[in-house]
C-alpha cells in the first residue's frame, strides 16, 4: 500500500505475489499507465542504459498491456467494485459517486459534520490501512463465489490449486536482486553519489567510467551493488559517512580528536597508503611486463633495420687561378666604364617606366623631381612636361598653383646659394 502509483510499489507487490504463489507467472497483464510502462519493467533499448533489461523480461514473463481508455479490458476494474464494501466502513469514506455521498458531505448538513468531528472521523494511518485491508482479504478469500467463474469455490481454494511448488532460495535471491532500483552513475576519484550520499570501495579507486548501481532504500540503505554496464559484478560499495571511510576527517584529529576520531584518521591514512602501494605495484608490473619488453623489441628492430652510412670521401678544393696583369687592367677598365654609365644615368625613374592614374599625377611627379629635388629631367620627360603646360587643362586648373611653387623653390635655392 503506497500513497501514489510508482515502480517501487509495483515491484514490491509483484515480489510478494511471486513468493506467495510459489512460482513465476508466465504472463503479466498490466495497466496502460505511465508507471507500468516504465523502463524498470519493460526494458530500455538505449545502449547507454544497457543495465535496464526490464524486470519481467529478466524473470521470463511475457508482458501484455491493457487497451487504453477501455475499462472492459481491465479485470481489476471489477474487483474495485467488490472492494467497495470495505470502503464504506472506513471513517473517511466519501462515496463512490455523487448520489451516494455520506450525509456530512451534503449541503446544509452541519449537524452530521459536527457529529463526524465529535466521533473522531479522520483518514486511517498507513498501519491502520494495512490492518483493515488484511482483515478484509482474509474474509474475502474464504467466501464461496456461487455466481462467478469459480463455480462455488472460494478464492483461497482456487489459489491453492494453482500454486507452485515454491521458489528456491536462488530464485528468491534473484527476485530480490531484480527488485532493487537501478541507476547509472559515473565513478569519480571520491566514489559516486547516489541519493545525496557518497559511496566508495577500494576496487573503484582506479575506475572512471559509468556503472550500473542496484540498491534498496528500505533493507540496505547504506550499501549498494555496483556492476558494469554489461552486468558484471564489481563490488559492494558502502556509504562513506555511515561507515566512516575517510569522510570529513581533519588532519588535527590525531591531536585534538576523540579516540574514535583518531582511529578513523589512522584507518583513512592506512587506506591511502594501500592505494599508493596498489597503484605503484600496478605501474611497476606494467613497466616490467609491457613497457620494457616493447621498448627493447622496438630498439632491436630499429638497430637491425638501420643501414650503415658510408664515410664520405673528402674531395680537395681546386687552387685559385693566377690573375695576369692584362686581366687586372681589363677588370679596372670595365669598372670605370660602369661607374661613368651610372653617373650618366638620371637620378630618378623616368615617367615612361611608371604607371599613372592621370596626367595631373604624372606632371606632379615630374614637377617635384625637377624643381623640389633639383634633378635634371631626361629629354623625353622634359618634352612631355613642356607640352602638358601648353594644354587648356593646365592653364585653367594648375598653372597658378605650380607657378607659385616654382617661384618658391627658385627663391629657396637662391637663398641656399647665397648662404653657401
């Protein structure tokens, strides 16, 4: 009996039924509700949740779901009407429809409401509900059913006729294990967290991967079973705080703590040393058995395959040729001719060798070269510059400006000559 419909209540009822029935049912007929379609029962094909294989499928039961919104396909609906005779005797009974509500719930019945409060009317507690339901079932199972398919037998007689030989201890253990809740958790350096608790085991120290955790919050809340996603058992992890596994210990506990705290600190230090020794032994074994043999084999193969390099032969350099006086004179003459050619070349790049956006840009370049820098223009540039100065474009837009610049540069050059 649970306040709400959930997988925990369904699995607990199914487990008790199998133990009482003495066998596993071949077919399980389920409602179409959300809780009954949970992956806990049907199974989940997702690879990341490979541990959730489905409760009924693991037990060899076939699952059939009732039609949605079809009350005739649900035999349990008829039994709810039979169980109504128990409900009418409960203090908190509110009626099964509007026409059959208790008097206290009708309009204007203040006297009935006060009488209900005086008599202590209230809902039953969970323990009282268990007792009343058990009492009613004990009476119902021994009641002959004359007008149903039982043909005058009692429900208890039909149940005993179909009861099995009983579950073996292995089957009960397997059933209990399958009833445990399952979740996927990822191992960290401190273990893994489940329901706000931190669980740990020494076998988890070197693991950092998702695992399947089975647990029972009622019978063993301080320990959980840890499996790989493939279903291989790893260990039984314990609650670090409940079992005092290096949880919340201060280093000064050996000096300021109680004897219990000192013992916990010593146990935590011993655990850390065991982990260090285990890790060192694992790495030493890996080094001796894997790394060193592979390195030696690789070096041997490299030495055998490397070709031997021959010593290069030293070739003597040729002697410098002897230069005759005639060759020296010819070289000096060539240098002198090159120097004269460089001096005869213009001190700027002729405008014919460059690209211009328009004539104004070319004229500005030649004007700056001739008057600002004082470099003599080649005949072609001087002729082009003289021809451009005779165009209407120059006369209208540029003449006044460049005449002023020409006078300024001429005056500056004359002042420089006088000062020299």
